[in-house]
C-alpha cells in the first residue's frame, strides 16, 4: 500500500539506483529497461518470462512453487511503476503443476484486493493472467514469447523495434523473468 503513495517514476528511479539487473541471462539493468517504455503510448503490458527452458535450470520453478505471492508482489510494483494495467505470466508447457499453484495464488490476491480494480483504494487497476505455452524451447527468448502469447508461432522477432517500444500486441511491453520480478519488492 505504501508504494501507491509514491510517484511511479520515482519507483523506476529507485530500481535504477538499486542496481537490480535482469536475472534471465543478459543481466540488463531492470530500471533502465523499464525507462525505455515508449512515452504516452497505452495500453502497456508486462510479460513475466517463466519459461525457464534451459536444461538443468529450476531457480524460477522453485520460486513459483514455494513463494508465488512474492512474484505477484513484484508484478504489482513493476506494473505500478511502469503504468501497466495488464500482465501475463508465461509458463513453459511442462509447468502445468506450477501454473495451478499460480492460478490459486492469483485467486487469493484478487480476493484480498491486491489485484483487480482500484487496488487497496489506490485508483490503480491491474489484471494478471497466467498463460501456459506449448513447451517450445525458443519461447524463452523474449520476442518468441510475445509471439506465442499472441497465438502465433513462437519465433523470434527482428529487432528493432524492441519490446519496450513495440512488444505485445504492438504496444510497449516490459519483459522480465520470475527471479527479477521477485527481487523488486526488496
């Protein structure tokens, strides 16, 4: 509730100053990535990359299984900071059991007023949806993930434009992985 009293751009600056880097592989500074969103273009989207299809990796799976509400809190803060009202959790096809855990966690968050319309009386609205992919390895790449969310083949897009300018449904989109979003509340 405290975060809703802050200006969104101040939260982006705090994340920049914190030095938080994306934990998905490239290590790009999260706050800087958020600041690249096309100005005054709405709607905007957040895509949480929970594909984790690299062989032998399971750090995100553990976070999703053991502390799904931490991810939801990170999503809420990121969306508020970036003025986003729609977010998607993209799970690899083999994460069916994890998607059920997240479905339950989202139900609980909606029931408590942490998601939906006018969150905690703040005037901020946020809808979060879970999406189970088809299990294609390439969908861990951010632009292939976007294509898959849109119902297309999960193939990488040519860049530029980058997702912050033209991402999901050709609108500005932030893409961060589970671990990055779980660190945001701290």
